[in-house]
C-alpha cells in the first residue's frame, strides 16, 4: 500500500484504501480491468484521471504511453506522487490540449455525467483520436443509478452530476461522432447478487441503498463487513440487459 495519503472524498471521485469506499472502488476497478484488454498499444489519454488508480492499471502494459488529464491541480500533484509512472497534464475535458489525431485511445471513465457540454466532450474525444483509434467511456446507468433523478426538477439528485444517461441516450450521443460503437453493461455477478440478497434480508434494501441511507459512521452492525467483502471479480461485463446494468461502457472505433 502506498504511503501517499489518500485524496479526500468529494463526491466526484472514488479513491482506494478507504473501507467505506470499497464497493464503489471495486466497481470502478472492475470496469478498468474489463476494458484494459480492449485498448490498443500506443499513446493513450485518460481524461479525468482522478485519483490515478485507473491510469496506473491501464498503463501497466509497457506498450502503452499513458497520459492522465485533469483540471484540478491538487489531483494532478497527488497522481505524480503516488503513481510516478503516469504522466499527467492539466486540461479541460471539452477543449483538450492535444493535437488532432494524436492518440491511439481515449479513456473517459465516470466523467461525462459531470459535464455540462457532453456533445463537446465527445467531439473532442473523436478529434484527438487517430484513424483506427478507440474511445472507451463509462458512466452510471441513469435507469438504475442511485440516488437517481428528482422528478420535480428533471435533474440528478447527485449534486455533482449534470446529466445522467440511459443506454439509449448514451448511444445517441456517441453515434453522433463515432458511429458503430459497442455498448456493454457492468452487472453484479452471482456472488454480489447473494451479498445483495443478504443485505435485503438484514436491512430491507440492497447494498448500494444501505450504504447511502445514512452516513458511514451510522451504518448498522455488519454493513461494513458486507461492503468490505466486495471485489472487482464480483462484477461482470455483458452486452445483454443494458437497461438493467449498473454502469454503461462504450467502446467506439474511429474510422
């Protein structure tokens, strides 16, 4: 385990090494592990590098030259300290400081839901990709994500999210700039489904809802143990039942 202090929780990023964040971290880790084999070799740009664990995982393949982009200077300083193999740069997700056609892959994980101008972000991703390059993007599924939308305002209840997307909405946005994308859904695997069932028997709700019901300091007895038991292997990737997926993952190639 790194001796670099973990970044504080803000609601916008997930960090490793915090027991109360284990479910969310493992869910995000599972997505990175699922897409890693799909990325080409060459120069890879991750937009919204966040804590840096994903960039570190993706860059472990020596044939990739990975750069992590983020707008927050404190976040970039943390990545430099904790993941020295990851090159980082400061930049805007809707005005990328990257030459047209310069990268083999763009990675945008759990970012687009935070952005006000989602089409501009996708256009920029397509612009910087070389012909044959790949965009890999993930976002929570609006149809299943908790805490979901406020029907009175048609806005996400998550104050850090601008617009959450359903599979159909995400597919439409991506198709406008990169036609022919493949969409996957990240689902709970069999063991996690059993953990959810145990959680419902104990607390009357599933694992996600139980975590969000009260602050972590007030979690009922036994919940922390269930949260801590989750691993990346408890999530599976599938092209079926996209509406029921926890997270959506798009892989799109530039012709």
